[in-house]
C-alpha cells in the first residue's frame, strides 16, 4: 500500500528529529573528521541538515604557517554528504576567516581548512565523492 510506505517514511523522519542530540550526530556524521563540532540538527522534507563549526581556537596560515586566533569573519559552506537512512544529508559548515598575524605576509586573511571533510571550495564531502553510487 502506498499509504504504508508514506507512514514508514514519516516515521523515519520523526526518529531522525528525535535523535538530534549533537554528540550522536558528531560521531555519526563527523567521526574522526578534523575538529568539527555539531551544533544543531534539523530534519525536514527528506533532508537532514547538520549545522557544524570548527572546534579549534586557532588556525595556521597556509602561506607563512603562523598561527592566528583572530577571527575576521565567518561564512557558510554547504556540503552534500551521502544519504543516511534514505534521508538526504547536508552539512552546513560555518567557516571562520582568520587574520594572519605576519606583518609582511602576502595574505591578510585565510579560511579555516577542513581538509579531511572536503576539498577546498567543494560542494560535496570527500565521502560523497568516494561513494560507489556516484560513479568514478
Ligand atoms: Zn600568513
């Protein structure tokens, strides 16, 4: 019956909504990946959205290597992840832009890297690119 399938799907979404405690999603979505903290998780219309941000207090400049904890601004990256329990999975990552401390450095600001989670400027996580259903 189509109605049963509909209820199954609704049930799955409800379960996902109930399981929105951050530590669970931290291990489920970001296990062993960089220093990323899950802030909130929402589920709607077949898509689970995980809001996350970097945990590190400072980051190293890719040009001069000096560490900076001075945040210039923040922006959001939206990363598609492989589906989980038939739900689409999207990571909304808050990326901090740090001010480089080096006076004579060529670069004044640099974005916090999440190299193990996704390639720079990518719209997909590395996992999704590796997923067999996605082809080669
Ligand atoms: Zn620098």
